[in-house]
């Protein structure tokens, strides 16, 4: 990897992502790097996974030292997947402890794990809190059984209030994740899901438009005519409904797909991605960003475990960003945040055109800042395209 000695790089804020690639069932819409037990084959084991991840932390530390990027405490840690909570809580705690012992956690570090509602019990959530976790993000997706069935989600929607209560009792902040635009989901279905979320009063809500990716089972079903495809107008209407109901309940949007009750309840780890901070991704297929360099690990857990066991960084590919790529990504990512994106004089004419088209706030535009309106959030790709043209 290149990029050693980049001026100011060591001062950039630092986070850690830990990817747990295991799922009990592969959802038909999912194209993440995840595996069920039957897909893994020999040489890859849930039981030994924590040891591999801990070993990669040590390898990552050596690489950071080599590149002059060591010495930064970790501000945010995010366990994603897959379903991290398929691992024993002790394994998750062991992985977090390795991060803390190696780099140190800041006193108010945000430590999040994703979880399926049917993958945890009260004792698990309390053990996570005792280990230093501060947030849990439940993959609720919908409150409507037929929508969950289309998504191949296995949990009972009636279990969500129970796990939220357990998380609160343990002292964990709670985020609920939703997906809208599932084939067969009506606007009333979506309203029902939103109302179910609001009744639980979580600290944070994420709502993502369904994308049907090539290679997924859902893509095959759509191609065969078994399911209708995604309807952009339908998804726009559902986004507008979500934004309206969440705003009325006191949630403020801070990123296109994310809302929080208060600013301090925003997901700091995800904000770090949008602001191009540095992070190291641990685990098979995990992506990292350091000092203008992107790199990502080998995808299969077996290949990953073999590389780490041999004392090698499991990096598959590396990309050094050009100055133009950095500038474009600054727009692509920064435009998504509620604070808006300060722009130079070269963008002033385009910014006023975007304001005239109702895509950015005209008052902010007058101050040289691109801040998306609701219409602009729906057409964020258009805004980015015009700004980077």
C-alpha cells in the first residue's frame, strides 16, 4: 500500500469497522459479502472467526506504524455484517477489546453492533453493554409480515418491541433500520411500518430505498416476472412520507437516509464515512480508507483466514485516489449531510441554478453552501452530476 507520510494524515480522525460475514439465512435482496453455514465449506469457521479478526488488528497496527499513521485513538467502532450477533457475545467483546488494547478508545467512543431482532436475548444485550458497546442497530426492515416474507427476513415483527425494551434496559442506544419499496409493499404498508417505529421511540432511524442488485435471488425473481421491479415514483412517495412522519415526531434528518431525535444521537461512525475520515475495515471483504488510499480485503472467509494465519495483511486490492477523485468524492459524500457542502466560487453559478430548480436551499446557496431540499434529496445524484460536471 502507498500513501505513507501524507501531510496531516495522522491528524485525521480514525474509526474501525469489523465485518462479521455470517447469516443464518441469506436474504433474497442482499448482495453483501455474507455466507450461511452451508455456503462456507471447509477452512472457514464461525468458532475461529474472532481469533482471525484479532490477528488482523495486530497486522493493521503494524501497517499503520510502518506508514506513520499510528497513535490515533479510535472514535467509533461498528460491527456490521451479516449478523454480528450470530457470534457469541464473548467473541464480539474479544474483538472490541483487541481494538481498545491496540489503539485505545476515546472516552466517549461510539461502539455499535448490528443485530437481527431474532438473534439476541436480554442477557446478550446486557453483556454487550458490559463489554463497552453503546448502540445497537436492529434490522427491522418492515412491520408487515408479507413484506418481510418477500425480503426473506425471518423475524416476527412482534419481537421488535421486546428487543428494543431489552436494549434500553441494558443502557444501549437504539437504532431501527427500515427498507422501503419492496415489491408488493403498498403505501399503507409503509405507513404501518413507520408508525410501528415511532411507537417505539428509538433514538435513531435509518430508511433505505430497496435496490435490486444483479446476482441476487430477488433480481432473478424480477427477471422471471415473479416479482415487479422497483418503482422510482413509489419510492419517492415513500421517502416523502417517512420524512414527514419522522419530522412531525421530532426526528431531524442529518443524512439522506438517516434521522435522529437529537444531534448527539446521530451515528457518528456513518458520518465519518460521509466526511471521508480514516477507518480500517477488519474482516473478509471489508473496505478501508487511509490518507487518500482505499483498499479492501479478500472476500471469502476461508481465504481471509488463511492469509491472516500466515501473518499477511489480507488486502486484495488497493487504489490511490487522484486529486480529481478526492474532489469529486468530497462533493458526492458531503452533499448528503444536513450541514450542507461549502463550495468555491467556481460552483457559484451552478449553485444558484440548483436553487432555482428547488434542489438546494436558496438562503444557503447565497452563502456558497449546497444544502439539499427534500426534492434535492430525492435527486441527489442529479445534484452531484451538475456540481462535478
